């Protein structure tokens, strides 16, 4: 259950009560690896929405390729690439959104983008690059 603990610990720090956007080195890397922030946002939402059953959508830094990647983790660890360092994670298990969004996972993931703590994601990115 270690991966569950790790992903939940990251998830809670990825949240904030103020709207903000990525900036600095993280934004430059997003634009380099995905073409634009909007492209990244679309890819991330599509990937997280399409996770089979319950799981996670993940933006991770892949040190071997020196790039950002979007991953899906079914049931915490199935389909995971643990050579990557998670930077931003969204819990897409139904317990995370069912009361407010019922079966509208995409609406939940889109709303998640309004409360991402990009300062924390940037901090994690800087740490991962070391």
C-alpha cells in the first residue's frame, strides 16, 4: 500500500484554495514537452478521464528521458512507471468525486485544474531535476 500512501500524500499537497497557473521553469518544460499549457491540460484531462476502473492521473518527470510524461495508474500501481517521479496527481477513484459529480469524471478532472497548487508542483519539479 506504499504507492497509495505516496500518491495520496502528493494529491493533498497539490490542492489550494486559490486559482493560479504554472510559471517559470515548470511552464517552460510543459510548453517544451507538450507544445503549450492548453495541450498539456487537454492531454492530462483525457488521460485521467480514461483511467480504467479506479486509479490516478499523473504528471511525472522522467529523468532518463529528461521530460515530463502523463501516466495512468490503475488501482494505485497497475500500469505505473516507477522510474518516473510524480509531480501532479489526481485521484480518479469514484470515492474522490461521486458525491459531487456522480459519474461525470471529466467534469471532476476539469474542476481539479481550478485548485491545483502549481507552486507545489513547481517545487516538486525542481527537486526531481536535482
